[in-house]
């Protein structure tokens, strides 16, 4: 029996960059050779070029205590200074840092000078509340400028932020506050979501009112929603009052390159979220490098929009640290894509002439579901580059994205990375790579990845297996907060080579296939890989096949126990809006089973296909297959705390067990 993931995919479309794009691109092909000849030296040079070190480093990588890495360890810098003051000092104070757009249509423009001034004041506020270097600060805010200002103010004084996505419950807040022993929570009264104010401060109050002692001394509250809130005297402070009296000057002190910058919890797709720790110099180097090269950033002219919430790693690395280190102009949008109307995002692109747009496949598929007439109603001609992150992007969605949003010409970069990797690890470079829809393609310059069998042997081109990173990288996680054992166990034990010194490899937890050219195709999480009659099948491939059928908008596939085949393929599909009444679920079932069978082979034909109206997703839009597997196998559904809508699982269970 093969330990590899059977290769089933036959996507052959190719898209080379235009000669015009290539001629003006930031990254040129020689970069790969330069990085490969001496990766450490390559990163050291990038770091010196992209950042300003107060004390230059002399040592690049210290891997003596693997898997605990140190990068640039004897250097000192201030992360916030690198994102703010130095651009002002260089004469770019008038450049717009953020075009902020509130959901109800209010807006604010912050230049680099404005943002620097706000962060300086906020840093003084934090200090006046007793926050010191190394203290943890929880941030629970909507997508308003104060979210970015808070993060940078915390970084500026050497404290450590833990941003908690604004949709999380009181339980999720409390467990994160306790895990990190946060001294301060920064929140807002409420924020706008789907046309109304959704309260935040009351959720923080609930979190802190839960049983047991907690470490929080103050709650700093930004006024945004103007909803009624309760007030705990002594503990609660208004942001605007503190800011009004704060000192305006603040000198940024330099910290060690390995000084902790933030803790961020993973999305919990495969289990209990892990508190991932990132530090300063290496993280900022790789986020700045990848932001500039993957997105082909021309800081003077581009308008960059990454739609991720700052509560996710994508928001940390590609709304806050990477783009600001590069002096980019960005859009920051508070609300949901469809409020107050389904074309809201496209309206924002038209308004601010967004040139680089970075979003997730789940969003793209939901736009496909409503059809191209919505984006076609807006002028999207400013767009010159598109990015995707979060899940494998199925080729149908890739083509739609390029045709409808990118006018059939914009290159697409499909970026593979994780909370743990801190920055992009695998992606095309837009002026160099000939794109293959559905493939994340090549490791970044300076990064080495491979695909291995369970036993640790390279699978070689044309086969599938487990994705690993074979050498340490600057923005790698430095640990799981408070749990070094789990850090080693989860990521480093699988491919530890006993006897060999420092030959630890990072196990990413994702399945991948190398095609004949050695390009990487992500196949979904290893935990989600199915074994049907001895064949290892990928969820991503079968889902792609289902979505390529014109009646399907979205699909999720899991392996459920089966007495004859070991596991059987079970699919959950959402039909496109105009198809919902066109056929019965039985008809859809028949059509789609034969479609998968024709496209991939009889082995991949789903045993069952359930037509549903929703799929269980995390708040960052990832499908939680483990919950669907629970349902498909008739088990009690596991931990749902990071689910966007907890009622979804009930609806799906009821449907499956015939109650509706
Ligand atoms: P947990 O680790 O708690 O289960 P999570 O893995 O969903 O949660 P994140 O760090 O937000 O948390 O997501 C990283 C994962 O997202 C990757 O391991 C991969 O499975 C998936 N992913 C991200 N980008 C891509 C991409 N471009 N192509 C394929 N998969 C991707
Ligand atoms: Mg993960």
C-alpha cells in the first residue's frame, strides 16, 4: 500500500506573465540563484536592506538549540519605528498609510505622519497604565484604525500583543487572556457588522466576570458603535479620554531581535487552538520581503488591500507589519463584503483605485455563487495583481478570479503559509512564474521545502506526501506560548533524525504533491486525507472536481468509516443560487457522483453527497472538516468554539438524520 497521496489531478492550463509585467517587476529571476547559493547570507542582506537596525547584527542564524531558532540575535531594533517614524524621517510623512472605510460609509485617511503621531500617544497611554516591556496586552477590536494603532503601540514599548478576532465569544477571550496572563484588554464599545452594531465590550465584561481570578487590571475602550455599555469604575478607561491628555512625544527604544512581538492563536481547524509566538527581527524581515516581492509592491503608486481581519495572521503580516515596514498605502475596511449591498468590496476597490488585492478562496467562491453581474457593475480597472490565501484555491475559482476581478490579465499569486510560518513560504513571484491554476507552486527565495513519505524519504516529482520545511526561516514561530513540549511534539518530532545534529525538519501538517516540474500542489490537511481501499485521496482534489460542475457553488469532502473500504468519501455541497430549485437533492447526487467518477476515477466517487445550505467554517472562512467527519460518522460533534456560526452543525445534523 502506498504511503503517498495518490495523484489524481489533471489541470493543464498555464498563464505566463505578460512581458510588460515582467519588465517592471520588483523580483527578477536571478533572485532564486542568489538565495540558493547562501540562504542565510541572503536573509541577512534582505534584513539590512529592508529594515533599519539600531544596532546591526553580526550573527544571522543560531540553530544550536534546535528547534528553538534565533535570527539576527545580537542586533537591536524597534519594530514600530521601522513601520512608522523612519518613513516620516525619510520625507514620506504625507503618504497615505490607510484609507479606512467604515461599514456604514464613514471614512478616515491616515498618513504616515498621522499614524506615527497616534501610535506615539497610544504608547504613552499604555505606559501610563503600567504596561512594561514583556507584558501581554489582549486586543479585541473591530477593523478600525485603532486596531492597528494599538498593535503598533504595544510593539513600540516592547510589550506583547495577543489579538483576538472580534467575532469570538466570551469563553474564547477568557481562555486567551488566561493563557497569556494579559494585564490589559483593548476593546471597543462595538463595531459595525452586516448593517448593525455588534457589541464588543459586553463580551469582554462577560469574559472577565467568569469564575476564577484573572490577570487583567484595565480595560481600554474605543468609542465606535455608540451602543450602551456598562462601566467598571477604576478598571475601565475611555481610549479617547486617555489619548486626549497623553504626551505627544515618544522615543522608540530598541529591543533585541528575538524580543517577543506577539502571540496569536491558530484557527483551530484541526483541534484546540495553539498560542503561536513570534519575535521581532526575523518576523519583520520576512514579512517585509515577501510583501514587497510576492505583491510586486511599488510603494509610491500602489494601493494594497488585504481583506483579512487583523485577528488573523494574514492581518498581522499583510495589513500591519509587512506593508507598513515597506511604507505601502493600504485600504482598511471595517465590515462584511455584502453590507450594505453585495458589491461593497468592488465599490471600495473602485473608490480607492486598489491595485493589489489579497483575499481568500472562500470569499471568491461566495462571489461566484452570486454571479459576475455584481462585480461587473464596478470599475475594477485599477487592479494589476491578485492574491489568494487560506485554503487551496480550486482551479475554477482561480479562473473566475482572474477573469472577473482581474480582467483576464492580472497575475494571481496563491500563497501558502500558516500562523506558524509567520510569512509567505510558497508562492509564485508574479513577474517570473508561469502560473498554474490551483498550484501554490514554488518556495520563496531563501526557503526550502520538500514533500516526504511518512517514513521521511523525499517522494520526488510526480508524487504526493507530507509538506515539510527543511531549514529554519526568519519568520518561523519561536514556540507555543507556555508549552515547549507541544511545540516540539506538534511540529518537530515527526521528522527528527536521531543521531544527526540539527537536522530537524518542520512538519507543516499539510499534504502536498509535486508535479512533473517540481511545483507544489496543496492537497489539504494531513488529518483530512482519506484512505479508500488503500488509496490515499485528497479532499482538495475531490472538492475541486465537485466545484468544477456548474451546479455547485461550494463543496466539502470528508472520509467516513466504511466497513468494506476502510473509509468512504462523503461530500457536502452547496448548490449555486440559480440551481437550488432546478433539481432535487437525489438528482444532484446522481449527477455529481458520475461527474467525480468521470473526472477523477471511480475510486473517488462519493458514497454519499448531501446538499446543504451552509458549511461549518471558522471565522476566517475555513471549512472545519473534522466536524463534518463527526456528523458523517454519527459521532457527537467536537470542539466548535472557533466556528463562525454554531447553529450550522445542528442544521446539518438534523438534515442528515432526517429531522428536516
Ligand atoms: P489549526 O492549526 O489550529 O488547525 P489552521 O491550520 O486553520 O488551524 P492557520 O494557521 O490560520 O490555522 O491556517 C494555515 C493553514 O491554512 C495551512 O496549514 C493550510 O492548511 C491552509 N492554507 C493556507 N494557505 C493556503 C494555500 N494557499 N493553499 C492551500 N492551503 C492553504
Ligand atoms: Mg494549522
